[in-house]
C-alpha cells in the first residue's frame, strides 16, 4: 500500500522519532520533500497566482483535518511552503510521511 493510501495515526508520545534506515526508507517515498535536521519535512509548491495557491492551501487543510495531522502552511503569492513533524515527540513519524504523500498527490492532481 502506498503512503498516500494509508491514514495518519495519532501519536500519544513515548515512541522514538524515525532515524537511520527507517527514516531513509520513508524519505525515498516522498522524493520531492526535504528532511530538515532529521526533525521535520518541508516542501515548497509553486502556482501561477494567489488564488491557485490559496485553493491548494484549502485542499491541504481539508486533508489535514480529515487525517487529524496538521502541517504548518505558509501562503504567499504563487507559493505555498509546507512543514510537518509530530509535535508530541518533536520529530518525524510515519504519519508525517503519509501526510506529505497525500499533499504531493493533491499537488499533482
């Protein structure tokens, strides 16, 4: 099953953030995203105008709400920056990569 077909799982804490081989495996599944400091995922998306970028933010917001996993979103004219990590453990979990894959799918459709 691809990451974009899975669902985010609420983190209750007490689990270690992804590291090493596990982190590299997840990273390979969302190649357009950057892992920053082993702590969070980031990606910038480009659009032809403000309205398209805003529409994308609204679609991302709907998916985030459905998944119960919420990224930081920065909206500018023709650009949306996304940053996600699991706050409860202050690092990355599979849910961050699932959300990234779902956001990537939105952008490509």
